[in-house]
C-alpha cells in the first residue's frame, strides 16, 4: 500500500451539535491516511501518519470504524436477508439512525432476539408519546445496537458494507500508542454531537477526549481522516 498522505487541518473550537462547546484551547488535527483495508497494520499506518504531528501529551484518536475494517469485522449487505420485522422497524428508525437499513436492523434482531427488540420498540413509542423522551430504543438495547454501523456514508469499496464494532479496542489502543509514542483512544463519534471512547491506552482522560470530539473532526463522509491528533489544553 502506498504511504499515507498526511493532511493536517486545524479546526478552531466550535459549538458541538449537542450544545456543549468544544473546549477552548483544544486543537483537533484530522489526519488523512490511505484507505484502511482488512488486514491493515493499523499501528504502523497510524504511526507513519502522525509523524511530526503528535507529541508526548497529545492523544491520537482513531476511528472505531477503521479499527473494525482492519480486523475484518464487516459484512456485505447483500449477504443479509432482512425479515419483515427488520424492514418494518428500519422504516421507522429515522434517516440519521445507524440501523435505518433493514440489513442493519436484522443484525440487531439476530443478536438481541426478536422479542427483546419488539419490547424495546414498544417502550420507545410509549416514552416518546407520553414523556416526549427520545432514544429509549437505543438505551435499552445498549451495546447490541451501538456496535453496528449502517452502510450509508461509508467510503468505497465499503459503501454496501455493514461494519461491526471493533474487537479488543483497549488492546488496539495500547498497540497504536506504543507505535506512535503518544497515548491513543479508539473513538466512536458521529455528526449528532455524540462521542464515546471505546478503548484507550493507559493515561487517557476518556471524558476529556469525549468532550473534545463532540464536533466530530473525524467526519462521517468522504474525508478519509480516520485519525485525529488531539492537543488537549491543560486541565481539560
């Protein structure tokens, strides 16, 4: 594979969609890499990409999708046969939901069971109607649904591929940190103002990283920037 193309773009602090501003003084540098493929040496790729950018005390943030693809944790949508239940629920999931494709929803049903998924859907409808509370479906299914990414927005050749959650994100973070000489976090971030650290090397302040990445500098489109070097202000 060709050497990664490194393009550092510094974004000034900006309000996150969730309403909480990115921490003042924090700098997030998205780093473009070559396309990550199954079997990729992620530690080597990331280390080469952040050379000259990451310094001791910075945090190298790696997209969980890139980790999962390198691990081969992906399924071609064409190989999944959605049930009627999956199709019905996917139609009501909303355009921004990661399981608004029947194939993704079918994986959730296979993992959690139809009864549990139906119960979560019913409670979601009740909570929305009676309490105006959103997100109950996701809250009840927890990691079962959080680790499944839909195929919309994924770069070719993965645009019709469903990506599962990464395996052993803490172990991956430790390996990347050792190669880079800087702490590493494996992060699941989206354009809705939500960022979650799935795994990290020792010494990473997970809440600080999550707050700093709410604006999603990784991007969810064709940016091809699965790495973000985060320069956290002191006391973040």
